[in-house]
């Protein structure tokens, strides 16, 4: 059974993961509005991944005989200057997610809640991948600034991304 403190922290993360999905949908909407449909595809898929992350926490709380408490979702930013600004914001958001997961892990370690530590190890590993993906794409996009052909190539690359639920793969 989860402590009240850990259950509250996990619920905060469930809600933050739903918010993260909303953030990425907002980014997809921006990309679509400037005719970058490949970028929009990337962020739509990212939004789906965040929903999967939220549900992984959601299911875990119930597995530990806890209760999920959903909260209102904050309105995300929707103003971006360009593709580089868009991916910089995404990278910053992933860094924030990592900090939150680390803070949750600290609580689980303090409480010696080993099952939660195991769950959070999956998320820690996932965040390494997420930050690396955003950082790599941000570098590509920055190199492409001022070169419409290069930006088009990146847009075409991002259009090929498909959703694979990361929570069901090993």
C-alpha cells in the first residue's frame, strides 16, 4: 500500500503527464498552423506517449490499492517563434519531466517503497531517451535555420514517426 504522501506525489505526476500531453498537442497545433505537418505529426505522437505515461502511473496507483485524483489541466503555451523555439520548449519540458521523476524517486527511496522504485526506474530510463531525442532534433533544426530545403527534409523525417506505446514494450 502506498503512503498518503507517495500517493499524492504519484497523483500529481498522473496529472502532470496529462498536462504534458496537452503541451504537445498545443505544439502540434502550432506546427500545423505554419504548414509543418511532419512536425505536427511528431508532437501528436509525443502527446499520445504522454497519455500512455499518465495511464502507466494511473494503473500503478490502483495496483497498489490507491486512489487516482484527476485535477483540472492547465492551459499550455501556444506561442512559438519558429521550429527551433518549438523544439527548445519541448526539450525544456522533457527536462522538467525528468526533474519531477527524480523527485518522485527520491520520495520512493526515502520511504523504501521498492515497487515504486522499480516503476520509476522505467520512467528514468524513458526520460534519458526522451531528452536525447529532443536534444538531437533541436540540434538538427538549429543547423537547418535559414535553409527551407533542410527544414523540409526534417519535416519529412518527422512525418514518418508512428506511435508505439512505450509502456507495453520491453
